[in-house]
């Protein structure tokens, strides 16, 4: 018997998760997906057999075992006060900055919640997702949701009290990385290098560098040193990044991201 996963709110992130699930050899025959959004999404899923579009959010909840809340954080209160969620459902929230306590207060004190911070590379099966198991969720239920996101990339459990801080690390960081990549692409164009060539080479450098971080056994500081020959080109470039307080700017970027998450949690 297939497990039913219900998605309320079907924006870019939810679509990435759904696409990853139905593309996964591990999951596609084990789950059924139902979903609802305020806008008409029937066209998007018309050729996908195991995704059913529901008439409203309550229908999604009623027929699902796991209910994925994928609406904008500022719209969550309106949703939760308009539906009924029973104790047999597990709520999986990807709403940035929203705590399990907030969800419980709006949907019923007995609600069982798993918090998830995924990212958009899920659509390619290369996602990075942080998950927190909250009170009332069984190990079996949490392990199932962990397996869902693991099938779509890398998934790691973290403590509930760090879910806002992790947003900068994996949730928002793809946008920061894309901006970083744009800077190199813009430089390449400015010196007459064909854009696609530059993007291909820089993208592979990102992939290879990430593999070096995860698989080489060297620390990040050691890896930097390996590329930095004394008196060479890399050190000349690094000096400009240090002079521009690159590490400090990234730190401020992450703090701004986290602060916004806390602001959203209070609205």
C-alpha cells in the first residue's frame, strides 16, 4: 500500500520536492502525491500519473498521511486556522523561520511536526535538506521523511532550535552561490572569454571543489593552502578577497538571513 504525501502550496520549492520524489527509483512506487494550491496547477501535473490535484487544502489533509506545508510563511496562519488537522497526520513544514510551537498553536496542541529546510537543487536529485524531529513524532515517521529527502540528495538531522540558523547554510545558500558564479562569469565576459565556456569551467570547479571538501579528507584551510603557491596567482587573488573582508561579508549575509527568519517567526 502506498503512503500518501500531501502538499499544500505548490510553488518552486514544493515542485522541486515533488519532481525529485517522482524521479526517485526508491520512492516512486512507494508513495502517492496529492496537492493543492490557490492558483490552478492542474496543467503542471496533467501528464504525471501519481500526482493528484485536490479541490482544497482540507481534502489534501484528509487523504494524506504526511502533510507538507509549503506556503509562504506569512500565509501560514490563514491556512492553519481554516483547516482541521487530526493527530494521526504528521505535518512536514518547509516554511522558513516558523517553529513547531507556532504550528501547534494554530493547528491544535496535539499536532505532530517535522521541520525541514530543503533547497531547490532537489529538482535534480542533488538537494541538501536539514530536518528536525519535534515532540510527538515517532522514530519510524521521522526516518521515513528523512528517507524521502535522502532520496533527493543529502539530508541531515539537526536540533529544532537551530532550524533558523541553518537556513543560510543550505536553504538560501544556492542563491548566494549563484551570485558568486555570476561574478566570475561577468569577469570572464569582460576579458573576452565566451560565457558558456566560463560557466562550464567554473561550474565544474564548484563541483570538484565540493567533492574535495567532502571526500578528500583535508580540512578547508588545508585545501586553500594546496591551491595557494607562494608568490602565485591564487594568493594574489585571495589577498583581494581578504582585503575586501570577504569572510566578514559572508558572515553578515548569514546573520541577515537568520535575523529575517526570526522576524518571520514573530509575524
